[in-house]
């Protein structure tokens, strides 16, 4: 959690950190500024000292809501530097150097945030040359932010519970909507008499998300039949809702205010489930319950991917362990942390170095995919580990394969 | 426009480009993939050759919608590399090296997209060491993408006109909503009998944006009184709508499907305008009309900032030219290009190297800010320059300061 940052900096030999870039999707910046509505900024933090936020003077009011000490770009001479250099890049670089000097930053400094990779490469190479007391570095695996994000403090858990409850409600609303649609010729119809399509469902879904102050970036997966067999296929707007086809409904919206996510998946068949889908469903449920039942603090997160592969391989399915790169059978990892990012630590997958700890919030989501046979199945809950190490599901929505239709 | 990329690469001595990172807010990636709904990817383009998109095999269907040739991470060995190295970063780096070798990439290679700055620094430093035939570079000012974005092709202009028309409609809907509210004690009331607040207006606004398939990321500015005097203050949800106060309503939503923006600002007073606001409004309109009247192909974009400063300084206001860093008077640039980004080329500001050209779409937005005196004024249209060099406003919404109330 956020209060771990000084300890993490100490452990990794970081004397200071700089978080930079525009704010949209800039998780590290938003984490430190509590989602203050600024366009861009630099947060400078010397180990042991409070962080300082540099931003445009036009955004000083919004920046103040971060709770951080705020300085403006003008405080470090940006307008004059632009005039002198005729270059925004050059001026921003010199301004940053001036600010680092002002705060007495030296030693090993880690850079984070979001930016154009080539520009970052040039900027940090230059910065290292201009400030010989600074050794520029970046972290390439679990950064101090990834490590801090992995466990949530009480304020974050409250925000996550709120988005979880609303996401479960939205899924219930969409399922009720489907239940209420007339059936003819083996598929659903809208109340306007036209065949109901995936696009219609997504329009209804978006209205409900909006009502509950959630946003899905148009990325919700509602994929039927063969598309359900391709894990990240979002579904085709023109597809009609045929009875007896597997539908993967993977809903992972973000709270518009707090920026926190929930992530849940259910697989449905309208009216009835064909035997092979029912069998795959039962097998996925077996893997799901095996993993959930085995979750405990102190265990390697990678172990749960092994456990999932054990279950599926024993049942005769290909897995990424038995057939690296397979596109049928079980084809992904069994879970991932969530927070201000949809994919965070811990990673419950191969090569993960993470360990299950109190304060974590992560998904458990085994699945089986057979695009050639026209179906896929995935079940996903988000769970959190409380301070006593007990595991709680944040996804109470029922796990029924068949949605009864009229 | 997109078809300029090969020429731009040639002019800047780039033998190839690589665009990388997650897709959200990754303008360069989304530009090349036509907003394909993939989580992350690498686009590799050798000068003169078509671009290739590398993505997860799980996302191959969505990736195919880009119209680019698609290869999967597995095609370049990612699953095995993860197994071998035990490191996602290391595996991705080696995969990228393998892909660059496969496509025979050498010479000067520019890197673009979005990523963690420190990680990009480490990754590109390593990549340069691993692939001595490649000289890693980044562009720090107007990148080839910035240059390409600056002018729009016919498909983009259509998308931009569509979002412009809907944005104007939303502003009209919000103004009609305000006109219809009862007045008592010098401020507006909702139909529920409670004082109408900025938060209420924003809720109504969001519903209208949603209806028109637009999103504002909660960033619309609707700021009254003193807050209108701080250009990027978003407005306070709890503020009531007093008559006779200046309201800056800066609406810059993005189309959910195409990703293109519109940007427009109107300043309003409910019921009546105090003389000092009316005077400032007339002065801003004078600057606005001066700039609009002077726009022509071939002119330096920076000239329009000078022109704006001329007008305001003659009227006795501070400007960034006369008082760098000033927080009152005229305090920003007079315009910026828009497209898949809210801020793109051309920049109509000091130190801009841009020139007005056919195909550009940009804002014209002079303003005056007096937070201590409790008001601010800004007027903003978006214009585009057609292939014949004629200037067209995309913001027909009327420019009336006073909104009559009941």
C-alpha cells in the first residue's frame, strides 16, 4: 500500500523517485495524486520526505486536491525556459533538472509514469548527462508501485467494494433484461420485434453502467458461440442471441470517480446448455473451486496456475504448460490483481514471483476454449484477502450456466 | 495524414519505426491500428513496407480489424521465452529483438507509443546493446506522428465533423436545460425544489453525452465565478448557479467509437451580465475575431498568439508575452490542434514551429481571467482548413453571453 513506498525505496536502493507524464491512464501519477484532475505533472519524492507535485499554474486548484505540496511549472522557470530554448521538450527537461537540484536530489533515482518510449529514452539519457549526481534508473519487473499497488489500504478496499457491488448489480440487470426478451425461431427478440443482437445488449449494458457511475471503455466482452472461444474477442455487435450457445460475459468496469476496477465473468447459455458446453462448464467450475479452496496467505501465486493446469490436464485438455502457445483448451493465466489497473499484482500465472498476502485483491478465472467447436467457458470472481488472511469473494453473483427464457 | 508517414520517415532519416505499449490513450498505436480493441501491441514498420501488428493470440480477431498484417507474440516465441527467462520484461525484450531481426530491421529506428519512462529507458538501452545494427532513437519535438496527425484525411474529417455536430447539440441541450430552471433568490433551482448546483448540471450533461455516444472523462469545465478565473478549474460540484456570474463551459468530449475529439467553450452569465464581465467578453470577442479573420494557409501558427497578445496588451491586460507566468489577464496559448488527442499540432502558441496548412483542425480560444475579481471569460471554436485552404468553423453554436432565465 501507499505507506510502503519509503520502505520499498529503501529495499531497492532508490534515493528518490520521479513520476511523470499526462494523467490519463497514468496509474502511478494518479495513485500519488489521488486522481487529482490535472492534465500532466511531475511528482518528486526524496526517500523519507513527502512528495511534491509540479503542475501547470492553471491547474493549481485541482492539484491541491491531491493533498500533496504543489509547485507550478512557472515556479521552476518554465515560461522563460520556453522563450530561451524555443523548445517545449528542452524547457521541460531543464525545468525538471532545476526542480531536482532545488530539492537536493542525488544518488539513484527511479523514473515512473507514462510517456512516449523514444522520448523518455532521450530525455533520461540527457538528464543523466546534465545531472551527474543522479544515476537514472527504471524498474522492469515488479516496480515499487506494482509492489505497493498489490496490497490495498482500508480506503482503497472501501472504493473497491463499492465498484464491486455496482458491477454485480449491472450484471444482474443485464441478465434480467435477457430473461424478459421474447423468444422465437431459437433466438431472442427485442421488444421492438427485431432480433436482439449483441450490440443491443451492449447498449443496454452501457446505460446501466452509466447509471451506476461506471465506465467500460467499450471493452466489455459479450461474446457468443465461436467468439466465446477466443478469450479477448469482445463479441460482434451484429450477432443474434441464439439459444443453447455459450455466451462469455466478462464485465470489468472502472468507477468514474475513484478509478478502481472490478472484474467478473459469467458464462451463460440461453434456454438450455448443450452437453459439451455443460461438461466444459462443470470442468471449469471444478478448477475454479480447486483454486478458491486452496488460496492461502504465504503461498506462491504461480502455484495456482499449476493447480489449474493439473485439473485441466487430468481432464485431457491442453494447457499453456503442456502446450505453450495453445489456442484451445486452457489458454491463459488463472488470475491477476486489480486496483487502479485492470491488470496488477499479484499475477497468478507462470513465472510469477508474487506471494499471496493480506490486502491483495485479485481475480480467479479458469476457462476452456474451443473456437473450432464453437464455444468457450470462463468463470471469474474477484477476491480480497483481509488483514487476517481470510479470503472473501467480491463477486456474489450466482454461477448458473443456463438463463431460463420465456 | 497517415499516408505521409513514409515521407516523414525519409525526411528524418528513420529506417524503421516501432510503436509499442498498451492501447489506452496510446494515440500512435490507435492511429495505426484504427482503434482496434487490443490491450497492447507492437507495430513494426520498415520504411516503404506495410506495418505489421504483433499482439496476443487471444486478441487476434480484434487485431485483424486494424487492417494490418497480424502476428502473435507466440509467433515470435513469447511463451517459451517467459519459461526460459522467468521474466516477462526480459521475454518481451527478446521477442521484440527476434521480430526486428525477422523483418530485417536495421539503421536508425524511432520508438513511439506509451510506456513507463524508466522501463522504456532500460528497455531501449538494452535493445540497442542486443541489436548493434539498430541505432535507437526517439523524437522529442514534433514527432513524425505529431506531423502526420496535424493534417487529416477525408475519413478523419468525417469522424471529426460527426463528433463536432453532436458536441454542439449537447451544449444546446444543456443551455436549454438551464433556461428551463426556475429562479429564486438570485439563483437557479432544480425541478425538485432544491438549488441547482454545478454537480446537477454535470450529471445532466453526462447523460446527454452518453446519449450521443460521447465521453468526457469527467473533465468538462463548468466553472462559475472565481473558478472561471482559473482556466483549468473544472468547477465545484457544490456551487449554486447564481445569476450575473460568469460561467466558463468548456466542452471537449471524445467519440466513444472513433476516438476523435471536439473542443468548444462558451462563457455565459445567467439573467444578466455585470459591466466588467460584459467588457471582458467584448474584448475576448475582439481577439477571437481578429485571429479568425487573420487565419490563412502558410502563416506561422505562433503569429496568432502574437496577434492575441497585441489585442489584449493594447487593452491593458497582462499576457504571457508581457508578463511570463502571469495568472491574470490572458494566461495561455490561443489554440491547439485536435484529433485523437485533445492537444495536437498545430500549436498556436509561443515557440511553435507549426505553419497553418490544409487538412488541419485546431481551436481558437482567447480568454481573460481575473480570479481575484471573481470572473473569467473564454470563447473557443474548433476550425478546420479544407483542401483549398478555406477556414470553416465546426462550432456553429451561438456566442451569446447572457442566457435569459425565467
